[in-house]
């Protein structure tokens, strides 16, 4: 539970894969960042 | 006549005639079907679902549990409409429902649509608080959407007379509502009801564009489903009056107090001549006083409170109304309508003393208090808590980026609701970076409300609960709840499922809290412990047609046809669906059946030449400096050794080492390949390539493009294929200059073409690719060129039979996601010595994928050459073993072969590669079919025919 890094793909649009930080209990999306980049620090 | 000469917002100059239950009536523009029926003195509108009890109009809005009608006739008929929410239009035809409506057998001819909207601030509910919130957010410049279920903004104020003391506030609000239209970034959607709130600020709403049953608007889009993406949400969904449970509380003429008031003030309809008002709070007094003023005799106001002192109470007493304090209505009497009530002193919270007093009346207005309506917040998990006063429940903590304003937040006073709305709108806009200088809020002169004394349930003195309706819509009585509790159910969710209370099309709006209260009382538990039933989307019934929108028929699942389709149709092809594609299945001559046509088509290919439209094969163009490396990683075999101008069969696996797709890959240039895929797998292969390139190997510079529809492909197969093609092209076709698995560019029939020597039948074959629009010209030219050799068009069934004779697999037919290349006997294509990795390589090294007793591809020859194994038939070693038999495999493909003169099949069989010559059996209903295990290659195992 909590913030989790996920791989998403924009299937019906630009078809881009990207990373998303999503809270698995609230479904709140904290942000997204491109593939291959480190992304934000997550609370441990 | 019940219609008053003056009051109301209806337009008395515009009379509208309509039909109800086969009789003609008349109402006015501005009426609902319910108000028009009440004005005509129609008390009974429908029958209840299980008990068949007469039911009348109970409310004035979405909460209506009783007055359900079927609107219109034929394919556009609308079932289960609340009469209280049907805007009256001329010529409308309605009939009261006994419980449930019925859908037409014919397809709905109405059109439905979908709409996507994005906003900074979404305000749901256009009453005072919501309108104020939208105004505050809109004037700050935020992109704002205001949704209102009804046709106009104003909420409960539409049912309040213009003379009420809060005139100044209402004038202020009217002014702000007009101002909303001038904000460039603000839109107001009326007749649009939010049906569900979802994570991340997604809201669905249903807009009714065509007034149901209105013949004059038949051409319009009937309904539109909005998907709204909102950054901030303000819920201003108001409150609904709660009924009280007592014996006979479902009789026509028993009505929510605010409904009686709304019919009077909004529609100019007096719902009775002699009224009794039963209330737990002050709110019903205003309506009672208005009834007196309009000429209705109010026999008494029965108030549960022992000593109400509010200003409205005093005014009622001053007007000569008999106010009976500390009392309750225990029983309502009547046949098809209420005729009298029994009133008694309250003894405890829900019991009445045995000495009851009869009071005649033809209207009983009930107010059990007000329940905030915040179901939308609960859709995303907001919890409710029992309220400290007023009864019922309220939202504990609103969802993220969602604010509650007004009555849905238990803020009932108009002045406070307006302030709360303005504040919520300003804060929501500010959260998005928008603000405006403050403007003074209106002053409201309203009487201070005194605390209510909630009473949910009044048991009759004789203890008979079978007429005490908790849910009028579902015909659930307190007796049903008692049975549920008696059966040991303690959870409100279980009581709901056991009794079905609260599960109706009205979403139990008038029932929910009372179900909880009656359950709590029967359990002897506090309301806070029992809790409230869950609220789930949708808040109102949404027709499937509205969910589908335009995605119906062909628009639901598009039909894809090749550029040559027209020719196939003209030549009598029978089509089969392959994914979304229509492919010729076979081309019957005369009344030829499938099997006969396939035998003929296959024989022609083996003896002379056939042609097939192969345009549906997926085609992906891959380019870039790293394309070879990419192909090496995606396919099990190597592509660095493939020369320009050649092509190679390739197999792809998923990570678990199972066969995923196959096809021929052409190298058209150093850094440019075209990979073909199976017809059904094209999109998945494209996705697969993109996923790996973007996520795991971003360092590879490769560009993948789907070119399936940019190319049309015709295959010529058979010993005469070279002769036919030679008549249409100057490309040298002899084996020396155009060997097997070579590709050549040139003109065919004058069209720029790329020709490949690949074969899916084992015969000499050429696949000619041209740009899509030239496909039909190419086909017709080759058809002409083939006439001297008696060329035959063949369909997918013959193609399948021909390839099966050669033991070529079809991914998805011989494989099902559990089959490795080794299982198919295709170990030769897995370059396990290839130094670099490929997808699935590691899994192919696992012990389990190398078990010798896995199911492996074999051929089957039935011992009776005329017996055909059904595809999918299970195989056993001993047909006489007891059931359940041990199954050792199944048939994947089965055909009758022209060239073999017998039937044959492909199958997956345990340890199949070690069973050559064994007999296996397919046990069927009418006996077992025996078959000999053979090599899967039935025809020309030496590949002598492919060079012609």
C-alpha cells in the first residue's frame, strides 16, 4: 500500500510507455516521468 | 379542479394534452407528468411491484419511489420513468407500471452520443449552494462546469413561493445565475445528472437531450454520456426529505411534505382539500402555512417534538392550525387513497400509546427530516457517520480535491449554504490558481430552525408490521426487515440483499436511512453501529444504449475488408470473420457446400494454380540502424545472416517461452525490414515491439510502423504459378534468378510490386505485394493471366487444409499460449546457440519446457479414411477405460484431403514425438474414432514441389 512505481502506456493516444507514481490505496497519481529516467524519490 | 388559478411557474396559456393509461388529460407547459396528473385529480398512478398496492405520487423529484410509468410505444419506448421527472410535452403517451417496465423487442432507433469534457472546477448540483459555487469559481476565471439534473437552476427554491422571507437572497442568486452565462470559461449543463464519481476526478454524467416521449424532438440525440475530467469538484447535491415508516404509509395521498409544497408553489396544484402534516422538524410548517393560504384546510400538524418553540410553529398556531406536540401518526387508513389517520401521543422513540384519535384527511404530508445526499462522495470510498442531530448520516471526510457545500454537507439554512457554496467555489478556483476580488454575500432573513426530533418508525398498536413500508419501490415492509433480523442477519448489507430494500431503480433514496433505522431498532443497536448501505454508481438508471453511444453494430466492432473485397463478393465468396476482417472462406460453385468446394479448390492448387487474397496478413515495417539487433532479440532465430533481397520465416515467443506469433520477415534494405504477422496477431505484435523498444531497449534506434493496410497481397500457388505470373511481369522468375525465399521488386501488371517466393501450401508460390489501392487491379490482372491455366480463387479453408497437409502450424490453432516451438517440432528455429538473448530464451531452458512428455505436435490418420475427427476432440490411449478417461491430447486441425484421398488431422499429444505408429482414440458421443499417429507432414516431405 502506498506510492508505487508503475509502467503505463497511452494505448489510445500517442502509444508512449511512461512511468507513473500511483498511490495504491487512493489511486492518486503523484506524477509521471519518462522511461529510462530515475523519477522522484519515494517515501520509504 | 385541483389546479389553482394563480400560483406556480407553469405557463397557463400553453395547454398540453397527453394520454395516461389510455385516457386523455391536459396540463401546462412547465408541468411534470406527476404534477399534471395531480392537477387532474389522478391519485393512483401505478401498482406496487409485489403487493399490487395502489400507489400515487410520493415526491416531486428523483427520489420518487412509486409513480413509475412507461413512456411512449414501439422501439423508442422508455421503461421505468419517474412521473415526477418527466417533463410534460404535448402528445406524450404514458401508462402506469405494475412494478417493472418492459423494453421493446425492436432495436432502439434513437441516437446516443458521448462527450469528453475537462475542467478546473466541476460543480455538481445547481441549487443555491452549487450555483453560488459555480459563480464564484467561474468569475475567478477557472474553467467551470455546472451540472444540474433538472431543466433549470435553483434547486429547492423552485418550490418555494416568491413571497418567502428570503426574497433578497433569491434575487441575488437569480442575478448570479444570469451572470454565469457571461463567463467565457463556464458552462452550465442542465438536464444532466452525475451518475458516478471515480478516482482521479473522473465523473460520468447523463444528459437527456430529447425529452423522453416527446414526438416533436424525435430527431435529436436522445441522451449523451459525459466523461468529465475535473481537477476540483464541488458537490452541492442537496438533501432529500426522509419519509416516516408507519402502517399505511404507502397510500396514495401520503406524500413528502416538501413535495406537497413544491406542487403548490411550482406547479400551482393543490394536492388535497383537507391535510394532516406529520413532522419531526420545522421545515414542514412553511408548506403547511402556504397550504392554508391557498385554501386547503390543514386539520392538524402532528409534531414529534414535545415543546416546539420555533417561529414557524408560532405562526401556524396563530393561523389557527391545531398543532399536536409529542405525537405521531400511527396508521393511515384508506382504499385507493388516504381517508383518515390515527394520531397518538408518542411513547418513546417509535411507539404510540394505545389511545389513538381518528382524523379524516385526503392528504398526509410527511417530514421525517432531511438526509444529505452525498452518494457521489461515497462512490470513491468516503465513509458516512451517524449525525449527532437530525437523524441519518453524513459524509465523514470528503474525497480528495472534493468539497461539499450546502445541504449535502448538512448546511441547511439558505444563507449558510450560499456562503459555503461561494467559499467552496473560490477555494476550488484558487487551488487551480484563479482568484477574483471578493464580493459581499447576500443577507438572508430566515427563521431560525429548531432542532428536530427524529422518528423513523412508528409501530401500530396491534404490532402488525406488514403495512409499514420501509421501501415503497421494492415493497419492503418492516415485517420483512424483522424476518431478516430474525434469520440472524445483522449487517445492513445482508439485510439489503435479503430483503432487496434499497436496490430499486430509485436507488433507495427514500428508503436507505429508514432501512438502517428499522434494522437498528429491531436489533436494539445504535444507528451508528448499523451504518448505511453502500452507494455505488450509477445514481440513476443509465440505458445500455447510452453507455454504448455510437459504438453499436459496425461501429462497435468495425468490419475490415481488403481492397479486393468487392471482387470476392461478386464471385460468390462465402466469408468468415478473422478478427475484424472479412476473409473469403470458400468460393462455392453453384450450390456446392464447404467440403466439396475445399476439395475442388485444393485439388486445383496442387494440380495447376490457385490465387488467394492475403492482404489481411499483418505487416510491420521496421527501420533503423539497430533493426537487425532488434529482430535477433524478438525472434527465436537469427536475422543478421539474412541478405538484402531475401526473406525468412520467424517465430516469436512470449517471456514464458510460449509461441506468440509467426510470419515471414523480408529484408528490403540494410536497415529496413518488413515483418508479416498472423492476421489476428498484427496489433499485438505491434504493441509487443513498441513495448520492448520503449521500456527495455530504449538504446536501440528502431522505428516500427504498421503498414498492413498500405499493402495489398495476392498469392499465386501451384505448379502453374510461374506461368501465370510470367504473363504479367518482366521479372525473371526461373529458380536460378528468383530462388525460394527471395524477394524481387518490379512491375506486375504495370503496377510497382514486391514479389516474394514464399509458400504456405508447399507448392511453387509467389506473393505479390502492391500498394493497397492497386490491389483490385492486380487481382484482376492475375485472374486474367491465369485463365489459360484454369486458375481458381481459393479461400481460407483451402489455405488451411493445404498448409495442414504440409504440417505448417497456425498460431492460435495449433498453439494456445502453452505450446513452445519445441512442442511444435520446430526446435530448428530456436537458435539456442545464438550468443545474444531473445525473448523467451531463458524459459525455453527450463526443465519443464524440456520435459519429454509434454504435448507435442503430431499428425493423425483416422484408420477409417472417411472418418473426420472433430477439431477440439480429446484424445485417449484406451477408449474402453472408465470415465473420467485420462486425456492425453486434443485435435487442433482436421480436414479432408483431396491429394491424400482421406481425412487427416493435426493434434497435440503427450510424448507425441515418441508415438509414431501408435493408435489413439477420440471418444465421441456416438463411438470412438481411432487414428494412427504420424508425422505432421503428410505431403511432399522432401519439399520437391516448392520449386515447381
